[in-house]
């Protein structure tokens, strides 16, 4: 069933009222102003926007980014007027931070909601002025009972709606703020109270209807979000960012977060508090009834660091299942294994007692229930003390009486090895790794990149040295251009240039002389495109290479540049001539004989490249010298290909010119010309025998 196309509603009544705060004559043409006045107005709008978004004496720093996202600056509100970064910035953060622009360093929540609306090509609002679109959105918010945003910004391609908090919110409420933001965007609650009910689904549908006909960007829900500054220019559209509603920055008002949350969430704060009070009262009633009837009262379980200890408990259960009773007895860890599993369960808040643990662990470790009950009774006693609220002093502070074991202690006591841990499928308790250490987001990202094939800088430097050696060898043996060398080595031309500059030929000759032999190289097995290194292949396929003449290196502006940057061509360098492409029609000046000569050179170089690849990369012994048969074979292929092109009327080979250059013709003529015979050295005159005899 296809839905009916969306129809743009009539202009809301408040848009026709001059006191409503929205420009009524949105269709009117904007009067033209000179460049100086426009720049002054843009600077004034920038200063007003920053002052309203991050007022003076605000806690934390606002982060400003350059228009190209290639630089950032963290500034206090009082520094906006004097800092050159504020005058040149193109983006500003919605929140304030105490360190880097990320959620972990959030100093306070300045904006509790925002929406990025794009007017796409298929939108019914395409072509309408921003004032009209903003008025329609505001009318929808009013009809749904949602408070209006503090301001609406035209970003050059769409609208930004921003709700500012009347009082900065502490970072600890970010969870509720995130839920309210997602609810505003029309996302239904999937967990917790009321998930999946008609009330929750109806509320989500109502919120989603606010953005009908518009492209709502749902990927901007992080607290590190930035948006464009008023007065800046959006380079994608060429339009200047400006305030759409209200009329002036002085009319911007901040709102109350709780009122906003009550309007967008399916349950208000009062309803949630009433529900929690009713739940607590029911619990107290059940407790009182149980005490009156003389039944034991079950205390509420307290979970301590559930994630860590639950992961340890799961690893230990995997280990016990993998070993079995016989192998656990051979390793003499049956009692220790049951002890550590029960301690992990107690720490994770999973509860239990010695009898229950013994009944479960006895078949796994091969001990009797009676022996395990005796061994696990101390763990049960400490768990009961913890549930009663008792604490003990440890290094000057009060801690839980439960047993606490470090990951290293558990692995040492159980005699775990990395091979055994991998064999049992453990996740956290793996000796020799950092699986049990809490990692920062940057460390987790580095691990993910290493798993994806990235290498360290030192390994990258070794890979660049290998690329330089192979490039010189291929150029020496096959006389190939840098582009062909890069294709054979599966990397970019910039990587070849950078490798040749980082490892000059003189250094290779010095190394070969010092070691007494030519160094061996291995082949990078994955792409180095874009200057990023991948894993290098093993040294199984290596070939001894001698220093050779380096291929032509791209011109540079500076004699010495950083090794990590690709060599940049000089601005004065001539642009390379465009080469023919396969499939193009033959030009009017196409000549069969000239094309045959050009294709002959192409197939000769192709044959040399194939032989060099087999010799240096595959490690096979082949004759790299050019012979008469190889030249004749290249000539036959060229004649056949040129004849096919002439018959079909189009080119069939890429990147081969239609005719050779004069320089190339002269070089080939010189190479084909018979060389004069080398003058013979005169025969040495016979030495006259000596007539002097010496006696001993």
C-alpha cells in the first residue's frame, strides 16, 4: 500500500502576525547590501550567537572548529571577543567541556536537545524560504505540546533547532537527556517500564510526525556535536548561516529541561515517581506480611562490579567444563577452581550458599558435595556478612568483607597458560595479554586497527625500505615508470616516492658494503595506498637485490621533507598529457605504422615487467635480459593489436600513445644501430729471454 504524497499545509496564522516573532514577508527579496556592510553584519551575528550559546561565567570551555575541520580551539566565554580563533571559526560545540571534545570530558550540559533538518530533493518543502519551513515546524511543536526551541538557525542547506537549558545540567543526567533527545526524534522506548505498550508506541508515532516531509539526521545524537556559527558561510551551498527564529538574538530564551522531558517522554516525572513509590510500598507490605507470618525475608541483592566478576565467573565455568574432573585432578586445582567460581558469583551479586555451590560444582571438579561444602563455607560466611551491611578496614578505608582476587592471582593459582586459555575459549583470563585490563577508547581503537591489519610506525618504516629496494630493482631490470612500479607493488605512487626519499641509494650501498652482501627484501602483501601501511608478507619469498639507479622522483619544493608526508609536486610542474583510453574512437590522424611502433614499446615493457615480477616477487630464477625472440614476440603482438584496432575503429589498449615521441624514436634508433667494433688491443711483444744466468 503506497502512502499519499505529503501536502504542504497552509501558512500558520501566527506567521501573518507581526508580533509572533517570525518574519512574515519570508518571500520578499532581501535588500542588497555592499560587501563591507555584509561582513560587519556577519561579525555581529557571530558575536551574538557565541554570547547567547555560551554566556559569560559559564563552566567549562567551548570548542570552536575551523571551517575545514582542520583545527580546533577550546576557549572560555570571556575569550570570544579577543581570540582570533573565534573570528575565524566555522563551527562551535553545543556543550562545554573540561578537556577534549568528547563525552567523557563533559563539564556541563548546555543544550539538552537539538535537531538537524535537511530539505532534500524529494521533500515537499524544497524551494520554500527557511522562514516558512521554520514556521511550519514551530506550529507542529505547538500542536504536540512540545516547548519551542531557543532558536532556529538556517545552516545554508537546512535548519538547526536548538533547545538551551535555563540552568546548566550536570553530566550525571546525560542518560535522561539522551533518552529525551531520542524521544523527540520519534524513537520508541525498547527497554524498561512500558516498553512495547500502546502508550509508548503512540507517543513515538506522534513525535515522529513532527519531522514528516523532512530529512532528520539521527546520527548527531552525541554530546560532542557541533553546529555552524551564525555569520559563517556554508561552502556546500555558498549561503551565509543566519538566525531564522526569533527575529533577534536578544529574544532567545532558555527553557526548562524537566518540562521538555515531560512533553516528549511517554511518562512524566510525576508519573514515574508515583510508580516508584507504589512499587516501594508494595515491597514493604510484602516484607511486613512475611515478618508477621514468621517467614524469612529475602534481602535485596546488591550487585558489585557485575561486569568484571560476571565475566570472570563465566570464564571459570568454561575452564571447569573444558578440563573435566580427570584433568582438574591432574592439575590439582579442583578446590581452588570451585573457590574462585563461588567468590566471583558472590562479588557479581548472584548470591547462593555453600550447599548450592557444592551441589553444582561437584560433578564439574570431581569432589564430593560434603568436601566442597566444607571448603566453600568461608565464602558463604563472608557473603552473609556483606548482605548484612558489614564492612572491614583495608588500607585505611572501609570495604566489603567479600574475597577479592586480582585476575593475575587467579591465573597464577590455577596455573593458566595462554595455550590452555585459548583452548578453553576464555575471554578475560588470558595470561600474557591485556584482556583483563580496562582500556581507554583510544587503546580500544588501536587494538581494532591492529586486528584489521594496521602495523606500527617501526614496521611501517621497514615496509617503506622494502618498497624502495623493490622499486629500484624493478626499475633497473625492466626500465619501468613509477606508476607501473606502484601497480606491481600494490601501493600508490606517493608511497613509492616517499620510500625512495626515506631510503636513498647511498645508504643501501653503505649497508651492503658493511654487511658484505646484498640485503634481502620481502614483499608487502597488502595495499599501502594513501600512505597507510598494512601487514608485510613473511620473508619466505626473498630475493637478493643490488643497489640500482633510482627511478625518477617527483619534484619537490623543499630539499628535505618529513618522511611521513608524501612528496608533493611543484606548482611549476607541467600537467601530464592525457593518455588514450580503451574504447575511444580512433582520431583522424591515426596511423597504423606509428601505432604499431608505440604498441611494440608497450608490449616490450610489459614483458620486462612480468619477468621482473616473477624474479623479484615470486623468487624464481629467470633471465631478465632482452633477446631477439622477446622483441619479435612483442612486435607480433603489437601488429596484431594494431590491426584489430584499425578493423574495429576504436582503441583496445589503455594508456598507450598513438605514436612515439621524437625522443623515444631517437633512443630506439640508437639502440638498434649497429655498434662499431671495439678496437682490438695490440698483441704484446714477446719478451726477449734473458741471457744472464744466476747461480744459487
